[in-house]
């Protein structure tokens, strides 16, 4: 719990107090998380977030919305359960060799820098043989922010995640709401946000794992630079 360093305005108390009282709160929070996994239900009260728009660069034009980065402030329990799910999901995908070995980004020891070095080395090796090398780069703007949830469920199912685990992910993704905080006001949308809300980091590796099958190269490399079945702990 000490690894959570920020919270939501909707938390009953600050994260500093929660961290200091972790020895009391942790056992109860563990029961709630286990109950969430067993019932395949993500609590509705944890699905609400506050969106703060931060300027990417201090000298950028404030009239251009593209110069702002949306930061979602989620409740303390929501972030804690995300970490628990991410840990189990990553371990499951790794142990079952579901992720493509050439995929980089949001994986330990598989950074985008390593992908760049590997691609550079492959190109130089091909050129040294007197052959021709071609590099195709696809820039999918906000790809993970607009990913289709039906497609994500299909990818997770193909990876072996099913039954209650898959139902929990569905519950996690649906029915979310948000509050947008402006400099002097707060805008509260009456309904849930867009059909395809921002996918949390824990889901991104699995959404990338099937990309190589779309490529014709015998040795494709995929990377992203934007982070199992859940069981009671």
C-alpha cells in the first residue's frame, strides 16, 4: 500500500493517512479485493474518476486542446486492485508464453530502447549481406485510448483468460463515469464516458500480443511506448 502516492478527491481520507494506517486497512482491503474477484464484479463506486488537464509544455498554446494531457485521478482502492490484477495478469501471460517474444513496451526487460537496438542491428546485418531492408512504422494516435472492448475481450479469451476472470474484466471496463475539472469549475457528465474509455496499463500487453500475426514478415517486431485469471490472494 505504501507504493500508492496519489489519490482521488473522492477518497474518504488522504493517501498519507491510508498509508500510515495500512496495517489496519490492508486486511480489510484484501477481503474486499478477494470478494471482487470471486463475484467477478468491480465495485461501481470505484469506476468514477476525476480528469485533470495538464499542459504538456509550459509555453504551449493553451487554446489548443492537443497540448493538454488528461490525468485521471482514481480512488485509492481502485488503484490498489489494479496493481493486484496487473501482477497476476502479467505473471499468467509470462508463464503461458502468451506474449510474443518480439513485443516491447510495458514489459520488464523489453523496453522500446531494446526494440530500437534490435531493429538497428537487424537492418545493419541485412545491409552487410548486400540485401535490401525496409522498415515500416505505424503511428496509431491514441490507440490504447480508443481500443474496442469487444476486441480486447476476444484477445484475453484467446490468451486463456476466461470465466470469472474475463467477467471481472468486463465489469471493470463498463459503466465508468468521470468528472472533468476545469480551472474554476467542475463539469459532471450525466452518463458514462465514451463507449471505449481509456484502457488501463494492465490490459495493454494482451491487446498487443496478437499484432505480429497481422504482419507478413518472418521476424516482426512490435513495440509500444505509451503499462491471468484473478484469484484470491
